[in-house]
């Protein structure tokens, strides 16, 4: 200990010199424009190399994440396929029934732009009219509803996501068929609001909210979220329900566009004059 | 009059000349200033041998920082003067005559003679100027220009220092 102290006293001027020299370097780099640029350019050539390596490792992790989500999806589909196979084995239908014909077609797409921090959030996907995407189609993932296609170009489509103040999607409870409209009132990107739900419907927290069978946009029973809170809003005779979304819209990579093969037929019938 | 007050007054006078006269000298040619006169290291070159090393380091940094405020280049002069006054300790040891320095001797022309003073001043000013111009350009890419600047500056500064020493011939 004494030796150490003696050493420190003996070389105190040297250590002081080092400290002050470092401090002047700090001053030179921080308060002189030319030196600052040279310093950061030089260090950037080194840190740039490091950053490149880091990005490589990071992207390999991300692609692993994508693989995980895809394999989950495959597992789900395999299970579904198994159920249908069993169903077909037990029900051999000689008559061609419209119940078993394909009504929806899915177009998978990758998200290339996404926002969740504005009032009117949009998502851009890399499939467009060339791939069969049309205006007004629904967009879903394996977890839940994402939004509705608003504009289509040749290779891209712009989706009005659930987190858009103009979005109106009809939804119902999975328990009963009482239905209302999903809107977004901003602020929280994980919560949407279900309005116009009749007051006699029986609600409970954590009930699942799904798409209705009346919609021509989404298939019946696609998950949206679970009930977080329900209340009557200032004298209204309808419930207002806060719905916690199943899908985290700020972290979506792949979506599926739902193409209703009979939509035009249904629409034309709906729009026909009743006279 | 205490020799410390004498050193302080002389230091302030040299600094005043440096920042009022020599700072404004320039001989620009194609954006290259051929005339950079820096004589303020003389203050620290003339300090007595017995001075506390810690004080020498601290003072040189503060004076360098003061010069930086007038040259608008924070840290550059401070760094150079700091390095110079630290290496002064080593140079004094290196130039020590066989018998050692006597108690009343100072690093001046009066006590040490022309040859010793020349070697002493030349090594101190070379270190200071080389470091100063390196810090100013901050890259070894222009090493030839740093070297040219140093040599041109030394060609003016060393004669200037000796003229001052011959004129005043200080004992302290």
C-alpha cells in the first residue's frame, strides 16, 4: 500500500499530464469543426465495419423470427387440414353442395411500410393489382384482422389498418351474434373500440370479438381481439367496448389478402333495387 | 521582488505580445499561411529548474487554454504546451551537464551559455510546434505540410527568442 502511494506521488505529474492531455483531446474533437469531422470520419470507417457485421448477425436473427412465425402458421394449417380430412372421411357427400366449394382465396404479401403513430395509419404491402389484389378486400394474419385495402397500384397496395380513424369493420361476439362496428379512437395502438353493440347483449371481459357472417370482406369468425372493458357512453343505449387486439400491429411482417370469389355477385344483389 | 512575480509579469507581457501582435501576422499564399509565430512557449522554457512538476503541468495547460481562447481553437494550444512542458522535465535531465545544475542557475542564456540554450530551446520549440501543427490538421495525411509549417515557424521563432534573450539577458 505504501509503495503504491509512493508510486502515485512520484508519478503524479505524469498522470496529471495524461488526464489533461485527454481533456485537451476532448476539447479539440468537440469544439473544432474540422478536427471533429476528421475524427468522426476516421472512427466511422472502423465502426462502420463493426456495424456491418452487427447488421449481418441481426438480420440472421430476424430471418429466424420469420421462420418461426411461418412454421407456426404451417403447424396451424396442418392441424386444420387434419380436421377437414377427418370430416371428409366421415361425411361423404355425393351431392355437390355450395357449402363445400371454395369461397375465399388468400394472397400472401409482405409489409413494406407500416405506421402506428398517427391518427390515420396505413400499411403498404408488396402485392398489387397484378397479383389479384383489389380495392375493398380484407387483410388478415393468422392472429387476426389487419385492415382493408384502400388503394391498389400494379405492384403495391395501400391498406387502411385497424388503427385508422376512418376504419369501420363490423364485428360480433364469438358467443352470440350481436354485432357492432369496430373503430379506432387513437392513442393506444393495441386497443380498438367496438361501438353500437346492443345493450341487451351479454358481455364479459376477455370474450373474443370476431368478424361477422354478414360481411362480404372478411370470412366469418376471424379473430379481432378480446374485450378489455365495456361501458355505456353518456346516455347511449349501446355498449362501447374496448377491444384489445390479438395482433400487434406494430410488429407484423406477413399478411394475407382475402379475396371473396363471390363478392361481386353478392354486392350486385344487395344493390339491386327492391322494386 | 520575488522571482515568481517577475516570472508572472514576464509571462503576461509575452502572452500580450503573442495575442496582440504575432497572432495578427500572416503571409498567406494560396491559402497556406507561411508565417505562424508562436513565442509563448518561452514562458515555460524560462521557468526555474526547481519548479514543482505538478504545478508546471497544470499551469501549462491553463495558459495553453488561455491562448486557445484568443486563437478560437479550444484544446489545440493547450495540448501542445502541455506536451512541451512535460517533455521539458525529460529534456532538462537529458541536457544536464556532468556536474549537475547548481542551485542558483536558471535555464537562461546568462547562466547556461549559447550552445546549451540553443539545444534546449530548439528541442522544446520543435516538440511544441510539431504537436501544435499535427493537432491543427489532425491527420497524418498532410504530414509534409505539418513538417513544412513546423520548419518555417521554427526559422522565425528561434531567432526571435534569441534576439529577446540577447536584448534582455534575464538572470531568472
